[in-house]
């Protein structure tokens, strides 16, 4: 893999990670690899949830299971006198419908399903954090809730977990979460206040024309021509209707039409996504998309069926919580790139629903190591990450708990 990353193995300093967490590293790797071997899709994380519950029960940690089908919430109360505040930590558990191509001992045993986005690592980090906190309750006051969430990839498990009351009894004051990130070198932390990840909206559109012979176009309404003009025109939304200071993107990912080279297609179907950071743009794109589709169809004598929906809002980090994570990260590990304060991506995450309910911070923890051929992008069939990041993640979470609740 070609990379411009600094060499992480020769420059990363792990001495700031406490010995008791460094000693957990073999278990973190073991848990992560077991989860990696048994990946499960959204709301089907039965074996994953059973494994998490088994560990929590083994450690004497109070927890609820079966929330939003397979979700789990663990509650750990500190013994130290002080605050009554509650901090939540969120980790997602689901995998992707991808056939793994890695040849490793812990390769996925489920055909067509793979942990290609690091959620197995997120779950392992959350388990390690739960174990450490349970063993060191004397070091913090207040309460920690650890939320093991299903179905982040789709259709979204955060919202149903919230609706089931995971932020209540006791009420959560703030929430944090991390994403292992192969777009950053091992140990580097990407954190910023405000928008970190984009909102995502989707639409399906079928153009209804009139088919006919390719030699007699005047007798038809060519759905392919109409669809092609729509695809081009949709790009003008970002180019000419959105403030250039606001980032946004419209992507038509699928376009299907026709059955034969000399037959003018009567229908064409497209699917697309819309992404943006600025919450004030909610409701704008669906109107503008339909205006463009309707106008072009009318000009050609075609009609259309449009289905448009919002999937996830943008991930918006609270200023104070982002500063807490940044301050903690600076003290945990030194890397050449260090903290990346303006790290953003147009990818989406349903952590956004939690952040709409309570102040919090979602951040990226660099996990790429090109030296070990561990720098493939997320959702790639060869995705894997440097497991050194697991202990770093636990240390950051634990320090956030200690700083927020003490």
C-alpha cells in the first residue's frame, strides 16, 4: 500500500499508557479477533451481544440486554466521593456485507460478512474500558454508561436505542465515542468541535418515458437522455445553490436503463446520496432535487417517481467535550502528526443522534500502519488495522472518564 504517513512503528511512544492498560493488550487483541471471526449484520449481532454480555457478567458489571434487538447498556458506578454526573461511552457492533479477502488466522468465518470498518475494535475497546473501570471504581465518582449499539452501518441502531431510554435512568450528561480510522496513522487523534461527519440523505428516482426503436426516436421519450441530463443538472445544486463556504456533495451511485442497443428505454432508475455538514441545509436538498427532476422531465414529456429520505444528521461535537478529548489525547500518546484538529469526512455516522440529545464528542483514532500492510480503506475487503490502537483507545476513554467525573 502506498502511503505518505510517517512511520508509526518507529515514532510512536506508548509509555504514557498506564501499565495496567498495557497489560490488557493481549486480551484486547483476543476479544477483537474473536469478534472479527464472527461478524454479524445490523440488528443480527446475536453472537456478538452474547459475547459482550458474557464478559460483563463475568466481571460483575450490571447491564441490560436486548435493547433495540441486540443492543446492550452497561452501568458502572464510581466509589469516589464527588460528582453525580453520568458519562456515556458508545461503541457500535455490526459488520458489513463484504467478503473478506485477508488471509489471517482470525479471518471472518461468515461468508459475505466482514468487519470491514473497525467495529470489532470499537467493541473490544469498550469492553476493555468497562473491565478497567470496574476494577478501578475507587478512582472516579459519578456513573459511566457503556452503550454497545447495533446496526450503525444501516438502518441505524442509535435512534431506537435512544427511544428505548438508554440515555435515561440515570440521565446521561455527556457522551463520547471513537472510530478507528485508517485515514490517519496509528495513534494520531482527529478531533474537532462542530461538524466532524456529514449528514446523509438518500433518494431513488425512476424516470418514466416512452420506449421504442432506436431508429425512430421521434416516436419515443428517451428515459436515458432524460436521466443523463438530470445527473448533470444535479451537480449544479452544490455548484450554484449552496454557499461555497458550506461543503456538500450529491452522488448518483447507480443508473440503470435499457435492455438492448437498438431499443430506446422506457424507464431509467437512479439511486443517489446527498451529504452536507451545515444542519441548516436540512430540507433544502430534497426540494431542489425534485425541482430539477420535475423540470427536466417536463421539458422532455417524461414523468417520474421520486423517493427521498433522510438517513443520519451531521455529527456535531460539543465545544467543551471536544476540548476534553483533545486535552486528554495530547497527554496519551505522541506521534509525528499528533492531534489533527480539522479532521473531517463526508462519511456519516448515527452517533449523530446521540449528539443531538446530549453534548458529546466523537473522534477518530488513527489505526493505519503501512509497514504492516494495514492501511486499506474502510469498507475494503482487505481492511484491517494495527491492533496497537486498541490499548490507546482504552487509555483515552479512561482518562476522559477520570477528567469528566472527578
